């Protein structure tokens, strides 16, 4: 099997299988370039999420979801970056090791971006939650920034993440042992 067919927010998609180890494949869900799925999953997630003032995600695959949820809802969002840009002054940061990343990565929020989160009700979003490592880093960044986390949401919950009761998601995504 080279792909996994599933229905997400009423739309059928064929997800390619990708090897993450000698013993495990995952189905890759990528919203980049798929406006139809981005709009549909954002509306479906927004209907399940609590009221919030700002949406936050990690760079890069969660960006279309974050933007579209903000566009359809609260109209405000922030992105935790994977590197410091020249215009990012006095960033706060935290480390992450994710299932789809080969090395430990650090996420950053510039002080002025973090200040926008302070005291606000924050909805954290991501495309897929698997190990929860990226979600954990986002939670820590939001807490450092003084934001109030009101919800954590993803389009898909993969593997054990589907058993968590602290996240909102649309569909379960199985793992594929080899």
C-alpha cells in the first residue's frame, strides 16, 4: 500500500505513506496548496473549538490552518518560528523533537509577537498531533508569553494522540507498522 484514503470534513483525500523508521510508516497530511481542504477543515474545527482571541501554531505545516481558522473566526493569529529572523527582537524559545523531524528543533516567538498573546485566550492549532511534542512546545511558548490556553486542536490525531481527552480533532489517523 502506497497511500491511505480517508474522508476529512466531508472531503476524500489520498494520503501518501511515508517511512519514519524501519518499523513504521505514517500517512502524510499536507494542506499546502489544497484550499478546499483548508477551508473545510478550518470551518469544521472552528465549530468544535471554544471562544478565543488569537490562534497560534508552529511553522510551517500548521500555517494554512491557523490562518484560515483566524480568517473565519477571531481574525488574529501568530506563528512560532523555527529560526530567529533579523527583525525578531528578544525572542522566547523552547525545544521540540517531533515524529516527522530528524533532529531536535527550537521554536521562537519574538518579544513583540509574544506580547500580542499576553492575557489573551489562545487556541493552539496544528495539522496533525502524533506524539504531542510540537503541541507541548507551543503550550510552553504560550505560557511564557502570558497567554491563556483555552483549546488545543488539530485536523487529525495520529496513533495514541487519538486517545487523548485534552485535544479537539476531526479524524483519527492510524499508524502503519511495517
